[in-house]
């Protein structure tokens, strides 16, 4: 029996031009390249220029995805923008992207699940597309985390960067097997009891300020691997697949130690893991589409490949998606 699947038509990304290396950070705060690399695997990150907003990054990534897919912006009837760093409290940054792309129909909304945002966005768009409400969607992850960092806190400011990535999804009829192209399954979780471990200490309702990112790094690491493997095992169970079936593992790029530990626990060999955290840092909701686009651009990811995505973010939120390219 045939089913509707959300098939990826194309992907794209954008990184700000300014690159900040570990050596540059070491000149500003008490840290070193060796300290950062040993604990995170990060060597450099991109930082948005003055006057360069999340919407600007998102528009460029979205246009790149449209170009890669070979479709016109006007054919998009849904935009889901995952971000924790919107241009304004309102309106949604997604409507600025919609206007910037010249789209006047359909719907656009922001989704806030921090680092898990892109996976949550994929799952949301997938449900809309499979349900018939929309036909073609842009799912974007875009962040300017540099704007919410305490640049005197060496435990957090070295971790994050700015960037954006996007995919174009289209509802297509498929045979209804695990050989189908498109999103095969997605699994989302959250647990608000962990808020204090990773949060921003400001907001319109509480402090009327933007605030800064605060994190208990060891606690986040401790929970990350278990939570990530939980939703991945659910994806395998839902599709009758296993780690050995995966062509590429594209995890949220938070910390290389977390990525390595998760892949090892799942039995996914290092050569199947896409890593970009070394040159992007943690770009929150943008990290997965940035990594996806990098692996497509260099020829690693090809049509028919089985791709496993996963992420965990503040809240905590976490999720997985399994899709065939």
C-alpha cells in the first residue's frame, strides 16, 4: 500500500564570513587551543557581523536549498524555522524569511526547541505534508548564538557559533517500505525538569532582557548519550532497521566527545559519522542541516542513502529522524 512521504529535494547552508579561531579566543579570555580541542573538538567557529541577523542567515541558506533543489521560492507553501535566537520577540523570524524570499502564500512559523529544533522542525513539517495540508516545505535551522553568549565565561563562549542550514521537503507518494525515499520515522522527547542544566537567564516575561546562556557542562554530557540513544533505538524499532543499515549518522554538532560516545554506544563506526563541529562549533538548530549540506556537497551523501539524525538541546529536548536521501 502506497503512503505519502516527505522527500528531501535539496539542501543548503550559509555561514557568516567572520571566522574566530581558538587562538583568537585565547587572547581574550583564560583558555587555550589545546584546552578547547581536548574537551570539545572545536577549532574555530563563524560569528555573524554587526547588523547580520538570524533572518539574513536563514534567507541565504533557504535560497541555497531552493537552488540545489531546482525549485522556485513561490512553490513553497510552508516554512518552519527552528531558532532560539529570533530577530525580534515578534513577529516570527520565519515571516521575515518568507518576505525575503518573495513568498506571499502559505504559512510560516518559528519553532523553539533549541539544539533539537531542526529535528522537531522536520517532524512538524513531515506531519503537515503527509496530512495533505501543504505540498512543499522549507525547514530551516538558523542561529546567532554569539548574541546570547557571556564572552567572559570560558566554559560556554568557546562552544558556540552562528550559521544556518535548510532543506526543501516535498510530499510524494512512495511504496510504503523502508526503501522509500523521504522521512521514514521521527521521535521527539522533552523533560522540563532539566531546565537549570542548560538555559538562558533572561526573557521578555521574566527579566525583560535577552540574557546569557548558562550551562552545567558535566550534567549535560551525562544525560546526552543516554537520551540520544533512547530515541535512536525507537527509530530502529519503528522501521525494523539497525545501526548496520545506516549509511550516514549526522548528529547534532555540540561536542565531539558526545558524538563519539553516542556512536560508540550505538555501534556506528567512526567512518559513518559526519563531523563538522571542528570548524563550525555548536550552531544549535543550524548544526544538523549545516552538516548535511557539507556531506552532500563533498559527495558523501548520495541518493538512496539511509541517514540517521539526532539532537539534544536545552529543556531538555531531544529527538531523532531516520530518512532516505
